[in-house]
C-alpha cells in the first residue's frame, strides 16, 4: 500500500466516486514520480490539484515512454486550426483521457512499423468479433479533412485502427478513450445538417428520424462520434466501420451511453457501436506484445488501473 498525506491529494468536491478514486490514483502517481501539485484544470486556473503537475511540456512526465512525449510535442507544434489538442492538458493533467490515449496507442504505432504481425495478433485478440486480418495503420487525434466532406465540425477520433479483412476489404475502428470522462450530453447549435447525415446513414430504426428532428433525441457526443465514423466509411469507400468506447470496467456511465444509441439502431447494425474495457485491452497488449512493450503496458496498468493499491487517510 502507498499512503499519501492529505495535503498531497487535493481532490474536487464535484467528483463522483469513480472519479475520486482515479484522481487519487493519479495523485499517488504524481508523488511516485516526484512532482509537486500543479494548477488546473486550465493554464489560467488558480487552484492546485493532486492530479496536476507543472512543466510537463519540459519534463515529459505525463507519458509512459519518452518516444510518446516526443510525438506529443510534435502534434502540439503542428496542430492544425481544426484540431482540439490542448497542450496544457496533454502535458500536465495526469487524469486527462487525452494523454492517456497517447500513452495507450503511440507504443502500438511504433511497434506497427517494426512488427505488424504481432500488433495484428494483439488487436485481433481484443476485437474478436471484427474480421481483423492485418492491421495497416494506427493513429491518434484524427480529424478527417477537408472537414466539409465529413461532418463539417471538429469531431475527432481519439484513436483509430485501420485493418483489412482476409479478402482485402478495408475497415476502420474509431475509438473514443475515456478515463473518468462522461461523454458530452449537450447538443451543438446549428446541427440540422449533421442530424440529416446521421439519418442518411440508414443505421437507425424508422421512428428515429422523427425523434431526432423533433428534439426528443439529442445529437450528443456519442452520436457525433458514430456519425464521423460512418461518414468516413462512406467517403473513403471502406467495407465497414466500427465505433468503440474504451474505458475502465467500473466507469459509471459507459454502459448507459452505449445503450442510449443502440436502442435506436436497427438490429443488424448494433455491432457498429460497442464498449471494450481498458483492462481487457491492456491485458491483451501485455499478453501478446514483445517484452519491451509488455513493460510499457505494465507501467500503464500500474498508473491508471490498479485501484486496489489505494489506501487514503486524513
């Protein structure tokens, strides 16, 4: 057990029980890496939190691998006008799902260049219901451009995995990574075109259009993510596409968020949206990848998922 003093575990009064645990776990990690509390959640904030560090853009301590830190710096430096990468959050917020996604997928991006077969094996073991024959590309924070050809907004895939099936058909898995996040429930303004695009995918039951256009179903983030995935499939003429939410198994809202969409999908398209636990994904990487990368994902698991080591006191 690791104990941290009350002054080193500044929490947030609005946290739910799961977020409280995760924030404390990241506070413990901060102590382990020898960092003092930083301000957050934004650069302009005044309050300190246990899950925040300072100067992460120099130290790289929000990343499990040095190579991931270098890649993160490149992405921030080359950020396009439509990208929503927040450099302060990426480098300094230990609790944020954005650096977590970088820690999770950039090692696979590196390994794919060295040994695509072993990456394919690991990915296939996670997504057993998808026809993964060969993984061809993995990416992070992806907004297809020009955006006018897709959803015409700043919707992004946190991560994606492209693969071909055994007949050469091209597929994409678009992944929403969540740690403590709850998918946005607000509807963007002036989204009538996006609503029509969603209806035009043909994925939904007959009464869905009336509910969506009448405002009884909101075009929330999970719908926008699914729309982006399907628009990408259509524009790029892929054989199929899949939207996956990747979050801890005890995340309090993921199941409900998935259900809010799948209840309106036609039965033959329910496979289009699914959830995978972060624990299962990481365990598969540890099982199938070479030793160096196994160690990377063991560190990832220790940092983000080993809630059993929490022991707090006042």
